[in-house]
C-alpha cells in the first residue's frame, strides 16, 4: 500500500512528535500516545489538598507519586492498574488500594479541551487500534530504519538485533560490545526487520479484535448512535445504553465508511483543483520570471533610447554653439584684418605727410597740398565711432533651459496598469514614422510595451482636411496604415484608438498631416495597357502598337487646382495623341475620350478637338510638333478642365461641371513619345472664351 509523505503529520503524536505508539482517543476525538498521556495529566487543587491530607497522617501510603495512577499493563487485555509495592513498618510487603482519580485531568494538546479522569484513569479512554495498524503498515512501507541503541552520540542505523539481549546494534557496536565468541556465541543475531519486537508484533496486536474499555473480556458488537461509540452486550444489559439508539456494528461500519467515502470524493475534487492550482502557480512563477526579464530588457531599451536621443540633441546643440563661435571668431578676425590694413594705410599717410612738412619748397608743397589735405581728411572720416567698436560681443546669446527635462527625468516612473477586464489604453502615435507624400498619408502607432491589456484591433480616423468631422479610414490589427486619395494642399487631423472585448479605449493624441501643395507623380505601370512602354523612372512613355493605348498617372485628384505638362519628345507621321483626365476604370485599348469615363483633347500637327464619350467639340487651329509642350489645368474648385500648347491657352475652357476623382491620362501610339513634368505652377492670365 502506497502512503503519501504528507500523511506523516497525521500519524505523529502532537506531544512527542514521533509516530503514535499505543495511541488512545480523547473525548475531543484527538489522539495521543499512552506514554505521552501520562506526562500531561495534571492535578486539580482539590486533588492536591486531599492527597496532601492523606500524606500528612491519615494514610500510610504516598499518593503524590503520579506513577501510582492507572497505567498500561502487559498482563491484561490493554489497560490495568500498576500498583507499586510498599513496605509496612514491620517489613511486610503490602499493596495500597486503588487510588482516587476524580481530582486529576488531562488537556488535549491540539484543541486544549480538558477532561477529568474517573476512577478508571487512562483506562477510560479507548485505544485506537486502527491508527496503530496504519502506523505499522506505514512504517513497514517506508522501511523505517532502527537506530543503534549503544551509540553514544548521533546513533546510526542498526544492522543486527540480538534476540536474547533484545538490543539493536550497528556494526561497530556489535563487534565491540557483542562479539560472536565466548558465552555470546550462542546468541542469535537477526536483521532489524525480523526482530521479534519489531513491527510484526505491533501489527498483530493492532489487528486483534478491540475489547470494550469498561468490560475487558467483551468485544465490541453494537454501536450507540446517541453516544457515538461502539458498545458490547454487557453495556446494553447494564442499561447504560439501554434507552439509546443502538445499531449493529457491521451496518454502522459500512454506513460510516460510505459517508467517509462520499466526503473523500468531495475532498478529492478539491485536492485535484488544488493540484491544478499549484501547477498554475508554478507556471505563473515561470511567466513572472520571463516577463520580468523581458520587462527589464524593455526598460533598459527605453532608457537607452532616451539617452541616445539626449546625446543626439546634445550633438545638435554643440553644433549650434560651434557655429556661433566660428561666426564670432570670423567676424572678429575680419575686423582685425580690416582695421590692421586701415591702420597701416593711415600710418603710412601720416609718415608721408610728416616728411612733406619737413620740405622747404613752397611751390612744390602747394602743388600737392590740396590733394594731400583731402586724403588726410578722408582718412580721418574712415575712423568714425562705429569703426572702432567690436561688431560682436564675447558672450553667447544662447540659453539652454534644461529644468523641464530634468523635472521630467525625476518624475519618470511606471504607470499602474489594470490587467483584467479593462479597455485598452490610448495608443501612441510614432511621429517619426508618420509622413505624407503627395496626397497620401502614412501613419504608425504603438501600445506601450509594458501594457499587458489584450488588444483585438485599432480604429484610425481622419477629418475631411478642413477641420470637419472625423471618419473611419481603417479598422484592423495592423499598426501602420497608408491612406491614399487625400486632397492636395490640405491639413488633416488624425487619431487612433484601440478596442477589445471590454470596449473601446480612449483616443491617442491628434497629429496634423499636411499634403503637398502641388502634385508630384509619374505614370502608373499597373494601370497601363500592356502595349505601353515606360522609361525614365516612369516619367517617359511610348507605345509598341500602332493603335492608341491609354496610360494613367499615379495621382488621384478630387480637390484643388493642379497643372502638369507633357513634352513631345518624338512626333512621326503626324499622329493624333490625346491628353486629359480619366476615371481609374476607363477603357485602355482606344483613344482617350471615346468612353464616358475620360475627358481629353486630341491634337495633330495642325488642329485639335475636345472629346468626351466619343463626342468631338470645339475644333481649334494650331497643332504640335517635336519639342512642343501640352499643359493640362484641372481646377476642381471651379470644376473645369483647360488645355495649353506651348504655355498658351488652347481654345476655351474645355469641360465644366467636373466632380469626383480624376487621374491624369494620355493615349498614344508608337509614333509618339512624351515625357511628364509635374509640380508646376498654375498658369496666370487665363482667358475665358
């Protein structure tokens, strides 16, 4: 039978801490060893007075010795009276009568409940033979080692036991104290497990039929439900339990075993839950350890990023200081050079004038005096007040206010996050990754790394570019999104929020994204007919077919004023290419403008026509040649389309009432090659025809 190590505590006496030996059951249902029960018996004050009066003269016997109480006897069925022999004055050995126990009590060491002993003493408590049997089986299953009884200090495990001496020996003690020679040679040495006084006798004693505590010769045969104790037939005949509810011992045994089994099933379920909980806690330990390492790494990375940013900013500031210093040094050096040169010129003039004054030739002096006087006066005027003052000061007009940053560093701390059943926190927009290109905007965001709240997705919102209402432009799990088809020359407000099963979290801070003032774009190979040939980074286009084929630009316009030109690089055999705008789903295998999804001007070397939905209008004289430029002006503020040839407006406004999304478009064949030029200023002085 397998016993768990945890059962040790159930099989150990609460007084001595060792396995139970001859356990008795106290009225509170707890167990103690019989020997330990002797040690915890105490006398009440009344008992002490009575015994003291007997000892002082009313009795020839000393009842103060606790050994005179009822003790275990090996000569009866379990409990008897140990009565010490005393000698009378004449030397005759006599035995005193049974002592009185009604003034003695015993206290349970576990629940501290006290109970008085009756005239039977410790015999009044039933012996727990079932517990004895379990202890014996448990010790045998564990092969409990027996210690040597002759070792002075730190007894070691016994290896033999002498049946005649009834002593356990270790090998050194057996060779020293019990040699196999002389009179000890006939003693029989056996292993400790086979010792007659070992576990086997205890087991057999424990398995003997239990006898009644009040009637030593009677076995238990019934169970008193009222008193909750087994009884014998003699107990019933003496009418002590005659009026009580008495059941057959076997039936109650089976009933209580069934009840205990049912109770054990419930405890077993709880124990199973506890084991699973322990596994969960151990996994939690590992997760905490791993998350702690990860969190430390994230913290170090964040702090290192702050330090790197501070170092980069320090380098920028040092560069500014260096530039300011070099500027001041250059100004001062230039001023020194200039002043030194002027001073040398002035000094030379002064020396020359002094030499002139030394001459005594009046006519010669007067010949040069007027010019010399003017030179001296002019030299004097050069040394005005401002010329003798430094142009820069030695101090640097730069001041670094680091106090807010220092306070932020001191206030740097963790944010307390609630982990369970909470909505996600506000995402953080990564400004260094947010950008615009033409009329497209790319946004990136993140959730702080130490946030463990579950996130199912994000919602990105933009306004209309004019400060109007927000609208959802993306819903999903990605943290990067590019939004196309925005208005040029517009400022968009963008924000993002996260959501999970608990709800939607707060918005992030708002970022403002400004689209380009003018459109920079190229031809789009993905939208072109397969006969279209692109080159020059998709800025130059021709065709491999003699039939007209269409190609669109990469920009899409829905608002604003936009102008672009196409330079004719090659023009052979007088073809008629078409230039204009179109929807993204216009036909690609025919001339631009033949369907209702394109608006164009087709032109040859002499004249041009406007065409939409295969309708030709507004013939105009004047055509194109190699080197000509064709300009397209799309004004979606006025909803008009106008064409230019060689920087001059060609014909009237071609189309009006344009609304929606339009893309630049061209149709041509192999006789024509054009190159796109974008980002141009809108022409001035438009004429209305």
